[in-house]
């Protein structure tokens, strides 16, 4: 039990000096003049708070407090405020924030789950919560969460950088962008994507002279499932009859019948102009759940005769971020944290923090149809393939479906009989053709910046998190996960 004055009686009868613990207070909600007051100042003294360097909307101050229970609130531009994102109670001074300080706030020790649960309802120093990360089958280590000020500063600086950069930063010095006419047969489009080593392409309506959508791997997954319902095997003739335009109309009907598995079937094309900022593009990609956004430029005021400049992606934006902060990563404090210490990615429940989505894995003997069903129904973009010990063997992604164009495999494949291992090997041949290794891994101890650099490489959309030595799958982190965390 803490005494009210923070003093402890020694065994020799003498009274020890009060124990004082540095505590950082943060007000992340802006203002011009911000002050802190609380029970530790007897509600009489207003302590000035100063803006964090490089992030003028975040204010902070450090106070030395005695262990125990404290109440506090903020005086912002002449008005009393409390931080709604922190624990608060209705006290003698209205709604106030509260905290409980222990005697050793910065000391991290190994703890059992019972010990963790005993403090789970307390607001610890530096807004830390305690979360469990499995180190072995019997050992756990407590990791403190990200200090609120570090997180706010990192997000503020990153947001300012992305807002100041335009889409022109993503345009390569040279290259090609492939678009498909909507009157092409789906079979021919299938072959073009495979031969060019690309998973998707914008669609051009030559009659109306405008871009109208994107043909993606999800389209081919739905085509294979739908045409597979007509018989035990697909026929090349069936695929020949479908133009891209006809398929898009059928897809809209299919979406209504299936209850909305294909979220983007009826919406208009999502695109951007070359003058939009990178933050706007990243938010569009996250909001609409797309892999890329076409960058269109029209020299005429009415938007006619649009030119396709590039396909904007989270990978390209992340590459710009990594290049800018590579030699000044200290400006973003969260970049040095290991990925297991931050709420990012999808984890095996016993290993890390679950983000609400299941971590789906398959054995090599599972059927290709089971993988395609998971892509649609669990709305995952990739599935790790593991052995009986849970060790990573490979990964199968939605874009791998394009490999079925090799030697017209799609014309004779039976989705229930083809195993996921056979499909993976077929996809590997495709990636060998285009000189790219798609199965990329990382460790839970890897710092966030290292993970970001890996994800910024062309063609890499996710990293499988594996246990060092055993290669057991512990989680998966995607480009979308990184940006959701960084942008808050």
C-alpha cells in the first residue's frame, strides 16, 4: 500500500526520502498554450507544456511524481480539457484523467499470465500496457507498448512528409504500363498477364475512350469457380466466349448472388491524378481495399483522352518513405521497435497480438479449391503453406492464379483434384521466368524499418514472420498492415 506522501518507513526507524518517478504527460490534440495540472500540484499550479520538435500539435512535459494514484487534466487555450483517449473518471474537478504509478515503472521482468492479468487494468507509466509475446513453450516476456508521444511524433512527421510529396515521386524514369481493351477475350487477357509477369491491368473502353476498371487475380478466381460449376473440368471454349466486358457484367450479377464477396464489382474506377499527394493515395488504397490505383493525366479540361502514366501502389509509397528517412530514422522513433512490440500484422494467437483476422495456413496436400475459397470467404490475399510441424514451406497468393495460363493449364485443371503444392510449383516456374522470389520472411525481433525496407522491394506485398531456427510460422505482415499502423 502506498502512503499518501510517498514515504516509506525503514527498519531502523528513519524515514526515507520520497521516491520520485519521472512521468511524461502528452497532449496530442493541438492548441496554442497548453498547461498541465493535477492532484500532484494540489490543482493550484499550472505546469507549461511545450510542443514536440517537428510536431507542433503534440505537447509534452515531464513531472517527477510519487508512486500511487494521481488525477490530472489539461488547460488548453483557456479551456479545461481531459484526454478522451485515456482513462478518466468524474472527480471533484469534473472529468479528469487518472494514472497509477508503481515503484519501478521502467523495469521489465518476465511474468506469468496471472501476473500480467493483475495489472491489466492499470494505466502504467508512459501509457504502457503489457502484452504477451511467446518466447518459447513455457516462457513469456512482457513488452511495454509504444510511448504515446513517440507514436504521435512519428505519425505526425510521416504525415507531413507524405502530404508534401506528390504522385510524381512514384513515376519511374522509364518503363511500360499495360492496359487491356474490355473487348478482349478473357482467355487472351489471361495469357497477356502471365506472359508479361503482371498480376493485374487497367481496362480501356475504346468506344467511350476512357479507363473503366481493373482486371485482377480476383476476377480469374471467380471465373475459375463459376465456370468450374458447369462441369468437372474447364473447357477452353467456355473461357473463349467471355470478353472482359461480358465478364464484368456477369461479375456484378455474381456479386449480388454471392452476398458481396467481390466488394468492388459495381463501383466506378478508383484513380488519381499526378498532382495528388502520397498520403491521399495511401488512404484511397486502404479505404477501397485495392492493390494499385491508376495514375491518369488528361491534357484537356474535360478529362477526355486520358493518359495512363503509372500504377500507384503502397510499395512505391513505402519506397519513397524508406529512402527519405533512411539516414534520419531517429525522426520516427517507432521505426526502431521490433515488430512484435507494435500492433501490426496478423499473428498466431499464442505468439502475438491478434488483429481480429484469422491467420490462415494450409498443408501442401490441401486442394486448390480450398485455397480459392479462403481467398474469397476469409478475404485474405495470401496463405502460408506449412508442414506438420507448422514450419513454412512456401506461400500461395491470389496473384499466383495467373500461373494457370502456363501451357493452358486452366483448360484442363480440376480445382478439387489439384493440390496447393502443385499450384505453388506452377507459380514458382512463373516467378523463375520473371526472376523474382515471392516467399519473403522476417523475424519477430526485426525492427519495423527493416521490415519496411523489405516490403518496399518491387513485387513484395507481405512478409511471413517465422521463428528463428525452426522456421515455424508466427504471423504475417502486409503492406496494408504497415500503412494502417503508420497512418493511425
